C-alpha cells in the first residue's frame, strides 16, 4: 500500500487510497463543498488512466470529503473573473469620459 500512496501523492484535489484491490477516490475540497474547478477536472481526467494502469486495483469507489459529494461547478472563479472584467470596463468608461474632447459649440452673441 505504501507504493500506491506515493504513486498518487501528486494529486491535490483528490485523495486516493488503495486497499484490497479497491481504490477509493475522494473529491478532497471539503472547504468548497467539493465544487468542481479546472484543477479538479484535470485531476479527474488523469486519475482514471493512472488507476487503469495500476495492477493492484480492480475496482474504484468515487466519494466526496465532508458533508457533500459535490455541489457541482465552482462558480467563485467565474464570478471573480467577471467582477474583474466589470471593474476594467468601468475604468475604461471613466477614462473615456475624462479624456473626451469637448464637442459643444460656443456661440458668441
């Protein structure tokens, strides 16, 4: 089992345990209710190949750490990204207003 622990130690969002030819793959982001982010997606894609090549594994159990299996997609990064874009757009609008040339005609009477 020690060999399998070190083999799967590089995973950050997944916890992998192998015992009695059964691999338990745990989504390990309990602080985020196991919300699925890009890193977790990459690790999930990779783990299946690693487990398929492991002759000590005949079955896989997928579970989640904490109280939730998974709440779905992690919307926080998308929200932060859209908030940053909104701030940049506000800044550009403000800059255009500040540097807009005066287009009013002055008429002398």
